[in-house]
C-alpha cells in the first residue's frame, strides 16, 4: 500500500459516489467507497436510464404552482404527497415554488447546461470506449404530452442554449412509433440525448473499474462523520469499524442529509420517491426512449425488458412503498401504446435525492475543510453524476475546475 497518497472515503456507491471515487482514484488518491448495499442498489438501480446531456430544463417552472392542486387531487397523477408527511415536506415545497420564478429558472437552467453538456464525454472518460459503446446509446429522446401541451418555457430554454429540438407532428411521431395512440398528436425530439440499456449494469461497471484501478468498496453503513482536527481529516464511524481519511465525500443520495445533521449542517434535501415497472415480456419495439411529460414517467427499452419509470411521491425515507403507483405505470404505458401486451411486471421504488432548485449540492461543506458534498441530483443523476464526480475531484485536487462551481455550492441556501 502506497501510504504517501492522500486517502479519501466516499460515502455511497451510487452513480454519483462511484463516479467521484473513480475520478479520485485515477488522479492519485487511495479511495474507499463505503455503502451497506452493493454498488448501484439505490436510486441508481431502477431509473429510466435517460442520459439527457441536451437538457437544461429545471423541474419547477413558471405556471406549475397552478397545476399542483389538480395533481394532488389525482391519486393516479404524476405527483402525490402523503398527507401525514406534508408538514415535514412543506419548507422544501415552498422553496420549490420560489425556484419556479422565471429569473431563477434561467440561472438554474444555465447551471444545468454547464454541468450536463459534458456528460457523455465524462461517461466515455470513466468507461473507456468499449464499455461506453456496450452500455450507452446516443439515439435521442422524445418528449410527449397526452392532450394539450405548453412547451413555451422548455423551447425558450433550449433555444437559449442552442439545444437541438425537432417538433414532431402526428405523422413524424408515427414514423418513429407506428403503434402510438391516435390521441397523441405531437412531441419533441431531442436527437442528441443518450440513454443506457441498463442502469444497474452501468453503475456496477463503475464499481468494477474502481476496484480494478486499486480502489476499495466496503459493505458498511456510515453512522457518523467525526472531524479529527486540521490535516488529520475525518473519522467515519460505521456499523462495524472506525475508518479515517484525509478527506470524506458524502455521496449518499437521499440519505446524505442525515449524515450531515450531527455536524450542524442543514441542507434542503427531500426525497422524491419514484417507481418503476420492468416488463421482461412485451411486444413493443421502442427505438427511441420517451418521456410522457403529463404523467411524469419515461418508457425505455432496456436489455432485460421494457421499463416504465418515474412519477413523484413525497413521503419521506421511511414509509413503505405504495406498489399501486408502480402498477399504474403499466396502465400508463398501455394508454400510450394501446396494442402493448406484457407479461408479469417487476415493481420497484427508489429515492431520488432532490433539492428544491433541481441543482445538486457539490463542493466543500461550510466550516468543514476536507469534507465534500456530492448529492442532490434529483431526476438527473444519470446525466449529472459523472460531471459532478469530475468537478468534485477537481475541487479536492485543487486543479482548475472544468466549470464554475459556484451555482452548486451549499452556500446558496445560507
Ligand atoms: C423512478 C426513477 C426514474 C429516474 N430516471 C432517471 C433518468 O432517466 N435519468 C436520470 O438522469 N436520472 C433518473 N433518476 C434519478 C437518478 O436515479 C438519481 O438522481 C441518481 O441515481 C442518484 O444517484 P446517487 O448516487 O446520488 O444516489 P443513490 O443511487 O441512491 O446512491 C446512494 C447510495 O448511498 C448509500 N447510503 C445511504 N446511506 C448510507 C450510509 N449511511 N453509509 C454509506 N452509504 C449509504 C445507499 O445505500 C445508496 O447506495 C430517476 C430516479 C427514479 C427514482
């Protein structure tokens, strides 16, 4: 073991933690990832796999506030809040509304663009050409609405960033998806976006590459981060060990807030729970993955089946899943493709780690030198994870950052 190298512990083996760890390991750190679960078992396991490098649209947009009551009244809608959890979620929801004002939306959009535009080159850098070609496809992405759609803000933000978007009329849509419901008469094609054919395999691969590069992954649960003072760094108390390192990166997704609380650091992190239905047997050919925006879910062809994934449920980290919401996704998919037939589906729930402004929290923790934050990617971790890992590793190494880190700093909530 080379003891002259700086040591870094990364908490969390999701797409964000493993991307960060791999960048650090390759830049000369001795890196250990701690996670009680195998790599890619959190939100990174069951997402829709969309790598929307050409996307700069935050979740909260002007005019959405007016839609929220309708969504909340609809048990089958894209957004539900469990009534018992509402008081806890309220401060976060109010910040979400503040983030939906147009001047702030433009700032957020610029920061999303800066982070996401290099996503594919970061994935390539991490995976190498062969694994990249095996796991990621740049086939584009289609956004659809059942019924009337208002795409004005979305289109304006794309135009601002020079993002290519093609409007699809009913005929063009049918050329891509011959069996789509006649009720859907238009959409937007974003031809430069990418997706993976397997989120779990993609994230597991990052873990394998980390170990191959000399890093370690240990199956433990971090319970407390204890500063050791100055250059001595931090001790991480886990369920079975005390582990010390010069630096610690918190990349524990939706669970990051709990790890920061004992240090007196508060972050507006909430979990937007999402569901998926994996349909191994089906009769659909889906060349290009799609997002059905009014129902808040994605539909994608994965290597092991057709996947419908998405919707938002605000109910915290502890409430049991409401599997009814996962079942609904099968019905939604059949509404888009009336001829769709599927065998038995597998249902899953995951915890998106979400900030109210759709931007992750990246950089050094306030008042804790050597403790770095890398979480809060919400709906966009598969695209934001690798460029976030690059940025955080650059900040740790003191090398010039590829992008301005200021918009992602924790200080924006001070
Ligand atoms: C239904 C759904 C669909 C989605 N679709 C997309 C999509 O198409 N495209 C996209 O870009 N994003 C999508 N997302 C979002 C994306 O999945 C997340 O943003 C991303 O996975 C977050 O990665 P992460 O590494 O921060 O968190 P996670 O993958 O959740 O990893 C966090 C890890 O931290 C570990 N951990 C927790 N507590 C501790 C502790 N005390 N000690 C050590 N480790 C700990 C957990 O076990 C977990 O493995 C979707 C999410 C959902 C739920």
